[in-house]
């Protein structure tokens, strides 16, 4: 018995010991994940309370709207234009094989309205704005500027988070509309001038296939995307680890987590909005 015990001590905990250690690690990771989700929910709740209780000053809101919305327009417009062209290039050969190349307009427009427009706008917002917000607030945390606000009696969530949250919430629908518009224009230009598809039938099929619901579908998604990006980016900045490495990790985490949440929300919102559509117009489900 003593020899066996010594053997076990020399060779490690054994199979069952490693299994229990692995289960313990999974449990710690799960608990840490649940704690992080709870902290984010509480952080979002505090943001909503301050947003309802007292809005920030007008000049602060205007600066946030300009930084997040106006300065993001060029990259969103450029991305939307080329995505529309790429859709035309990738779809043309398949539609031409069935003699349906004039239907390309309907496919490109609906894809931009429902999925690509809001998702691309949100991705650009998460990459350009979300990372910037996390890095800026993380630097303020590291340099103790947030602690200084608290010491002066000011609430940092009201002064730092609410303006950025409102800017993301209200400006992303405009960015989505810009991405959709430029994608439709880019796809139409490539189809009619490069692929030489008859412009009359292209526009007619695109106009009759699209509906106001498709545009509202994408805009409704974008509002949730913007809220998620703002909350996650501000949360990561507020909980930044000390040092330059901590700021870099906060910026990276903000973008990665925002992108994953965008994809998850895209799936859930697509299911929910489709169900709402069939409830409002049950004849379309047949």
C-alpha cells in the first residue's frame, strides 16, 4: 500500500484526479462567465437608469454623435458599396444559368436590407468605435481619471457611458441606412454597367420584390446591435486591467465580444422578426 501511494504521489493524481481537476476548472470558468454576465447586466441597468433620470449636457451629446456617427459614415459607405458589388459578382453566374439575371436586383437589395446592411454597419461600429471607446475609458481607468470623477461627486456612468450609449443607439440606424443605400447603388451599378443587365427589368424586379418591412427589419436589428456594442465597450473600458497591456486587452475584448454578440443577436432577432411578420400577415406564411 505504501509503495502504491508513493507511486501515485510521484506520478501525479492519476486518472480520476485529473478528471476532477478538469471538472473543477470548468466550474471555475462557468462561474466566472456567469459573474461577468451579471456584472454587464448591472452595468447596463445603471446606464438605463441614468439615461432616464437625467440626460447629459447637449454639447457632450453632440460631440459623441459626431465622433460615433458622422466620422463612421465614410468607412460604412465604402464597405456597403463593395459588398453590393461582391454580391453581384458572386450571384451572376448562378442566376444567368437559369436565365434570371434580371432578378439580381431583388436578391441584392433584400440581402442588404435584412442582413448585410445592419451586420456590416454594426461590425464597422464595433471595430472603429467600440475599440476606441474601450481604449479611451480604459486609459481613463488606468490614469485614475474615473476615480477622480467619483472623488468630485460626479457619477462616471452618467458623464462617460450615457453619451456614448445614446450616440451608438441613435446613430447606428443612420449608418445602416447608408450601408444599405450604398450597397444597393453599388450592386445596381455593377449589374447594369459592367454585367450589362437590362436596367429597366433590373429596377422593376428590385422595386416589386422589396417592401418597407425589409428596411424596418434591418433597422430594428441595428438598434439592438448599437446598444450591445456601447454596453460591452464601455464595460470593458471601465474594468480595464492596469497598464498598457490591460488597455490593449480591453480594446480587443470589446471588439471580439461585440462581434460575437452581434451574430447571436442577428440569429435571435431574425427568428423573432420572422414570427412577428407571419403574425401580422398570416397569408404570407402559406
